[in-house]
């Protein structure tokens, strides 16, 4: 698209599509020119969605730039959560961490993985739901996908697990059932091998907001088995090692 980029118009359009459970092709949107524009639109979308939780997802762009987006709707609890289902909704099992101390933006020596681990006060099993308003998600314009909250459509925070899971998640037995059918049964595996890779990358991003990565923030760290489409509403049951999480996705 060649028209002047308007972050408010983009945010309003994405919000409307999300509210109605619809998608549009990338070609129908005016695209952000850079990450600043994408994040401005994302912030406006978050405001329209009235997001107040201090819970975030972190990943990296195809160019290796660490990016975040708020998680919404966000629910805490071992069981009983209910997240809206839409056609095309996808699901990921993930590990989330809560910060017990700040990781302020700093110049010079980058944060080591050990420093990031030291800042973590608790580790959890969690589940992310994904449903982008963009038909191609981020495959054509990752910046547009950033504006669309990186496709997040919900998050359920499950039980606390041992902090050592940030070191041992890879290879841990993972079984997921949906509506009574097994949709995955095998070892957990993060795309980067280490579940903290993207969080460490983001901690070392000198351009991130000064308000980011503060004490109490909850950050989910990426999928343990890729995104799985949920073709119908129903109960989801996750077994990760000895940890267990159950919740429902249902039609609104």
C-alpha cells in the first residue's frame, strides 16, 4: 500500500476485525514503515482492547530484532479458564517466567543468560492462543503482525514449576489433548532450543521502552511444539512432565 500510514486507522481496523473474528489479506492494510510505527499501532490496539495485564510475549523478527506484545485475554489459574474460540484459532504450550527484579535498559556489557535467570522469581507452564486479524499472519509483513499484537488471542497461566525448567524444558515429555483427542504426544522443543533465548535478546535491546522488564512482569517465552490449530471448541488438557494445565476454548 502506498497511502500515508495512520497508526490509529490501522489499530481501529485490526480491533474491528478481531471483535468480529474476521481476517483480511495483508494487501488491504497500510503497512508500518518501521518498528516504531508498528509499536505505535500495537499500543493503540492494546488501548482499544483495554488491556491492563502486565503479561507479555517475546519473539524475534526475521531480521533478528526482539519484539514483544501484550497477552490478552489473560487468565491465571490451574484450571477453569475459558478463552473464546474462533475458526483458525491456534494453540501453543509455553513456559512463562515472572520477574522478581528489574532488568533495566543498559548500555555497554550485555546481560548474560545467568543474569536474566537471576532476575526470574517464578516459572510456570502456560498456554498461548493465536488468531491474527491478518490472513497471512506475519509471513508477508512482520511489522503488520507486530501491530496486530503478534497474533496473540489469549493466554492461560498454569501451575508454577521448578525454576530449573528454564534449563531442562527441551526433551521433557509433553502430551496435549483437545476435545478428548490427543493432538500432540512427544518431547517438548523450543524453536531456539533454549526457552530464554528471546528474553535475553529483548533484555539486551537498547531501544526497548524504559518501562519494560520491570519487577512483576510475566513473559511467555515461545512455543514448546509449534502452533496447533484447534478445529473446534473444547477442553484442552496439557501434561508437561509432572505439571498439568486444563482450560476450555468455547464459542463466544
